[in-house]
C-alpha cells in the first residue's frame, strides 16, 4: 500500500492492511506520521481504545517507533496542520500537551 493509498483508505475496513506498513522499517516517516494521525493518535486515550485493543497497540507502536527513529527514510512530507485544517489554537494545545 502506498502513501496515496493510505490517504484514500477507508478506515472502516479495519487495521489489518495497515500493519505491514507499520511493521516495515523501510516505510517512510511521513507515511508513518500519516497513519498515526489518521488513527487520531494525538487524541486517542485508553478510554477510547478500550474496545479496540488493536487500535491501542497500533497507536503505541507508532509512537514508540516514530520517537525511536525506526522509520529512517524522510522523503515524504506530512503536515497534519494542513491535512486536518488545524487552527493556531489547536496547534498550540497540541504543542502544550
């Protein structure tokens, strides 16, 4: 699955097709960020993932790997601010969290 296919992916179809991308170290960091944001990573809480352990595991896996440099390639740019149309206040709150 390519970056563009992830952009167009119907997330109601489940997370199974996404796992091979999350688990692949040659996945571009921009694609990993896209996935993280598309599963609403910054807003997911234990309460929201209580009924979906796979979603919780994907969020935690992506967070760990993004922070640890697992995804080394950085060719694809991903800007969640423009993708989600975040306001300056929303960006401030995310940066302050």
